[in-house]
C-alpha cells in the first residue's frame, strides 16, 4: 500500500509539472508553427527554402503531438465515464488494432457470453488498450499473437462488500517478455527501455492512472522469453444496459 501511495503521489507531482510545462510549451509552439506557415507562403518559388520550412513545420507538429500526450497525461482533460457494452466496443477496437499493428501481429479476441457493462471514459479506455497493444507489438518485432480476453467475475469489493462484480480485460503477447528489473518499473512515469524518440515512458503510467481513477486495478506478469500478460480489472455496472440495437431504434416522433 505504501508503495502504491508513493507511486500515486509521484505520479501526481510529475503530472502537475509536465502539465504546466506542456501548456506553456504548447503556447510557444503555436507561435513557431504560425510563423513558419507565414514564411512558407512568402517563399513561393524557392524550392530549397520551401523544403527546409516544410521539414521544420513537420518537426514542430511532432512536438505538438508530444505535448498533446503530456497534457492528456497530466489529466487536464477530466474523465467522462459512460456505460460501455463490450459486445459492441471490442469489434471496433479490433478493427482499429488490425490497421495500427500491421500484418505481422495476429489478434485473438475472446469475450464471455454474458458480460456486464462497465462505466468508463470511452476515449481513455480505448487509448489505454491501444497503449497496451502497441507495447505488445513493440515486444514482438518478428510478429506474434496479441490476445484480448474479457471475462466477468464475482469477487468482494475492496471494502469487503459481498456481491460485487468485476470485468477482467486480459491483454497477452507472445513477445520478448521483461526481466524482473524492468517489470518492477513499468508503471513509473518516464521509464522506458526504448531508444530515444521511440518511447516516452508515459504509456503505462497513463494506463495506470486511468485504471485507478476508474475504480479498477492493473497487474502484470512477465518473464524473459515468455511473453507478457496485463490484467485490467474494472468494476461492472449493476445492470446490463439496453442492447445497442434497441437503443438505436427511434420512435417515429423523435425528430433528431
Ligand atoms: P514506452 O512504451 O514509451 O517505453 P511505457 O510506459 O508504455 O512507455 O512502457 C515502459 C516500458 O515497459 C517499455 O519501454 C518496455 O520496456 C516495457 N514494456 C511495456 N509493455 C511491454 C510488453 N508488452 N512486453 C515487453 N516489455 C514491455
């Protein structure tokens, strides 16, 4: 518990710091991009100078992308939890992952028949799963299988209350796995083993923060050569919502 409290307050401090810096940096960056755009307009006909300006603009946009990620990390955007139905969510996610991960990665998704809904911010939940999936792909340079399994489970709530329901989302890969030294630090902000420019070390600490704020837990086990398994556990909503087909039907007088 002490460790996770330490981790949480470190996460919060780093979040506040990066949020402040990212915010100021973003403002200055928009001045840079604005002026580069103007300069491009004035350089019509000068091919060599135009190419240089284009590559400066591209670099500035990459910086903007990074500050965007830092801002999201620092939680300037509050969560907007809504009911999420896995049966309609997962197929869309798998389609997106097929496009993102490339053809060397086989995706095996498996859902329990009667899954309860969960209540999460849909965009952040999707971002968290994409983070796990992209890490899995990076750990499988020769290709392999990404597994996504969703199961319902009954277990007491953290306060001991009986009758609580949970949903386990298990993400596995057949990649390189991690040494105990790496495994111990994966959720730490800015911890990365990837080369400069490839990793920020913020992916898993964002996932960790999101899961915690959503009332859930995340665990990981991994060993070198054995692949990796992350389990995200989130509280189930008490009642199953209306199936999406029925929800999509409109009464004739609904003008929307
Ligand atoms: P980044 O991906 O930018 O490095 P993360 O916080 O997402 O940042 O991950 C931190 C580190 O954890 C990675 O650099 C990698 O060493 C390790 N890691 C994360 N997921 C996996 C995985 N599925 N297999 C092997 N190593 C992993």
